[in-house]
C-alpha cells in the first residue's frame, strides 16, 4: 500500500506521523474502511454552513463496525496525537452535517454500527447503536406491530436517535425532550476504556434501560454536546401509542400577537394540558414548507417586505404566527383538555382554531401532525427552496 501524501493534515501532525497512523487504521479496520482520497471524502464536506468548505475539510474518514474498533481508533489517535471527529448518521444538517469542526480532523463515521439491539414493548424502551436511523426504527416498530410511538426532529427519517440525543435535540411529542428520555449510554472514553452509565455499570443488572440513575454520581449529561467520549450505544424510553391523538393549529394574523400567544400557552404547558412541544412558526417558515418560494413573489435582494408577507398570508392562508400542538390520551382525557384549550384561545378574542378534520391533507398541517404523532417525513426540507431574506 502506497504511503499517503495528503494536502490536508491534522493540526500539528506531520506527514510521516500521519502515514504511520493511517497504516495502523488500515490494519485495524481494513483498507476499505480508511478513506483518504478526495473523492472518498466528498460526502464529508460541510452542508448549510456559511464558511468555506476548506475550513472544515477532513484529512481522512474511518468507518468502524464494533465497539472494539472504536476503542482501537481512539488508542491510535492518542498515540499519534490525531484529533478525531465522530458522526453517527451524519445527517445533522443544522450543525454542519458530517463535516468536522476543524480542518484536518479525522472523521470517525459510525453509520455502519446500525443494529437495533432491543425494543421492549412492555417496558417501552429501545437500545440502539449510533447508525440506527429514526426511519429504520419506525419501520421496525411497524413491522412488529408494537404499540409504541417515536419522537424525532423534523428531518426525521434520515436522522438518528443517538446523534440527536447527544446533541440534545428535540422532537414534537410529549417525549420531545430527548435527553430527558435517554436511559443508559455506553461510551468509549478518551483513553479507549468503555464506560456504561446508570445501571449499565452494575454487574448482573437487567434494568439498564429502566432505571436511569444507578448508584452514585450521574454522568450522562457530560457526554452531550461534548467531546469526553464516543457513545456507542444509547437506551431511551418510547411513548406508548395513545388511544386518541388530536392535533390542532391556531392561526394568528398579526405579528404583534406573539407575546399574547406565549403568555396564553405558558400555563397550558406548565399544567400539562398540552403535553407536547408546541411549535410557533412564522409566515416564512410556514409558506416555504408548503411549497412557496420567494421567487414566486420577488427577486429583489434584501429582506422580504411586509407587503409581500401580507400577500403570502392572503394567498396561502397561513398566519403571521401559526401555533401547532396536540392532545393525547383516552377520549375522556382529550375531551376535557380540548375544552380547556379552546376556552383559553377563545379568551384571547383572536386566533382561528383548525382541527385535523378541517385541515385534511393540506400542508404544512399534515407534516406537523405526522411529527406530533411519531410518523417520519422530510417535508421541512422545503425550507431549502426559500432563497433570500
């Protein structure tokens, strides 16, 4: 195997040192899992970041399939002082996709570690590897006809629960605070040792995904949005599918309504009448996810004028602010909470309530309702079609 002669190297690492590390990576992972050519690294370029691609270009990418391989990669990186940047599915488009934060870092790609290790319908939890996607887990639950519901972010099907949770991402169901719903991590530490949080560190325990805390200090949080370890397994709780699900939207016509909207929603959320994460979306967000493009109205540079925003509202029926939430539970529970919710909105004297029966399959109501009911979709990528302010 010819030695690499990279134009991009990790910071502070010379070519000879890098070549030694590459040979060890190849011995550990196999040549096909050590990517150093430009074409091989193209999928790891940045996306949706307002910086030059060169600022976030990797020197190499490694794909691992086992925890032992991850341990080996970390030890080689320690030996040769190679900075490593880890991705799971690599679909975190909001934070730069698979691109490393610093030019020259080696990417450790865990998408091949994609096993659903366990789904327990009685205790309502899952245990997965980093490469498992929400779409994969959704299909598993559907194929096995399990009475469970997922919570995921808007780019649902292609993202993964482990990566989203470690970035403290959110979803749109009552289980939408994903870090709060995690229960048990397996982490490869910076020295290559494996650490399991909670009851995972207790020999003979069968409650790793049931009892979050274990004994002594709780360290789970230090591994989120951090670089203290590489998470190779994640357990998290799943919501039982409720007998009744009632999504709704409230449309407000005026931009100045926002403070009243927040004041009205606050007690409903605190009391748990509305249990899920409420979305309050403005006219541009709503219109673009419903297929409207800025070029349909103007090609002028700069921000979109108030007059155009008002025209978009008139043409599409969206509001200046659009509130989405849902009710979950038995029919009796939903009926009681619906009375509370409608009375609260009616007391404002403004806002048009839209139910699923009224909205039908129109967008963006349809995709919002799907996200709140644990059905993945990619409708929100319509935002990418909006060009300009």
